[in-house]
C-alpha cells in the first residue's frame, strides 16, 4: 500500500501567530504572576539568605556564576548587558500576604517581546526589605563584574 502524497501549500513567509499560552509566557512579571505563584503554594516562604557556593551565588533557585557571565534558573543561560535584579512591592489582602518581589530582568525587550524577559526570583516580607536591597545590590555588582570581564558593556538603567 502506498502512502498518500501530502501537499503543503502553506506560505512559510507568513507569520505564525503564537497561541494564547505562548503569549502569556512572554510578559514581564506582573502582580498576576506573583499572585498565581503564591496562591498555588509554589512558593512556601521568603528567602533565608544569599548562599555562597564554590562557583555561584544563589538566591533560592536563582544563581549568578562566579566564573562566567551566566545565570541559572534550573538551567544556565548567558547574561545580557541589561540583565539585573530589582524589587517591587506587592500586597494581596485575599491571600494575607504582602512584601517585596525580587525580579530578574533578563534583557530589555525592544518592541513587542519575543521571549521571556523577566523571572520572578522570590519575595521577602516588609521587615526584610533591607536584606532584599543588600542581595540585589550585591548580585547586580556581580552581574556587572561578569559582563565587564567578558568584554560586554553593562547597562545601568534608572528603572527596572
């Protein structure tokens, strides 16, 4: 038995519209993202401290390499000139939780984002804001150092 001949008359120059799921994963970290993670109990609590390992600095499951211009979030990826951490306040009365979200900006999107450009790293309660500030400043300095050593020019934006 011979298989039928398939014809494909699709014009491959036409843009392929992303599905709704693909569109939602290309956004910045929003309050809805944080709410979803907190309400789904994917985050048991705030961080204990910044961990110093032999080859990386780790904040929860997020890490910055001490040796290369890379970061880790379960896998290792290259840092970009605009890579940085920042914090943002959130408050969810219905979940009885408020605090400072720590967010990693992978890169600054130009135009419509075509990939994920922010990652929710974790959070701390209001009384640990100084810890978050200290970790963010330290890790941003480490990111800067890794990029400079790799010959990249880090960006220093005023806002996230």
